[in-house]
């Protein structure tokens, strides 16, 4: 069974641009969560989707948005990029509530 | 609101020595607790979890953690570490959300880098 796949692996953008990251969960997993990982703030929850509906949202500005498609694949979008958005963005999928999260390798975003 | 505090940012130990990575949490409701590990150049993986039942939980590679409700702690221990245990370890907490079931909303600690020296 393939793991959680995130694309692209690396991204370099400039301030003010927007970016879209993609995540394909493990087959059969209907839940996808997104996290931001930085050296200073650690791992912070962005949002969680289940069956195309956003179930939970973290404390991030509205520039961060996401969606989930009918095949459970998910995308997150960051508009008007700021230097502080430079981070590793991790996607995770899960089959059941409160159970193991399967993480992807992440997308490393650098904002110049 | 929940929070997790990992008391040590870095823990250096020698091979075959015991180790304890400390984790304290804060929550006003019942919690579920996890330890995740991130090996160098690899993704996050679940090490062990506490959902209910026995307060002592074990992983397949010799780590164990004990849920202590009165001290709001979930410390991770291993009696004898190996070089291959070198990694960053994250404690995480979630709880039943009154607004609905959560599949993937975890609050993570800042992480503890465990370095095992020969």
C-alpha cells in the first residue's frame, strides 16, 4: 500500500506570490490533516478534512486555505506569501478517529 | 485549550544507557496521548499511543510510556538505547471534541532531540 504522497517536495517562491501544495492520502483514508513545521514554532495544526468537509481549523490567518476532493486528495493554498511562511508543510492521513496518523515526507517551502 | 510541554529540547546519552524523555500536558478534558518519532531524513512515525486501559504502553522497539493523570505526564523511557534511536521525539495530545470527532487534530510539543553516542 502506498504511503502518503506530497508534491512537490521543494518549492521556492517570493513574497507576495501564492502557492498550492498537494497531498494524496493512503488509499481508503478519508481524513487528511495539514501541519506546519518550523524550528521556532515546532509542529502546528493547520486544518483537518474529512469527506470533503473541513472539520477543524488551527490558528492561522485566512491566507491559509485548503480543500479536499471526492477521492480524498487534498490541497492547501497559501496566498500573499510572507517570509515567515517558510516551513516544512506536512500532510497526514488517518483511517479512524484518535488513531495513528500517517505522515507524508512534506513539502519544504522557502519564501525569498 | 490544550498544550504540551517537552521539558528537554536535547538529550545526549551514551549507547546502552537508560533514557527518559519528559512530557507534560495541559487539558481540561480527557485526553489521548501519543509519541511520534522523526528519524533523520524521514517522516514522522507513530511510536506509541495511550487511548484507554493500562496506563503503561509499549512500542515494538523497546520504548515505553506511562500515563500519569494526577501529574498530567506521559514520559517516554527506554532502559537501554541504541545508536539507531537517535532521532527527534514529539509528544502529542488530542481529545474528544465536543463539536465532533477529530481524526487528525493533534497538539504537539516542541520536540526532544535524542542523540545516542557510541
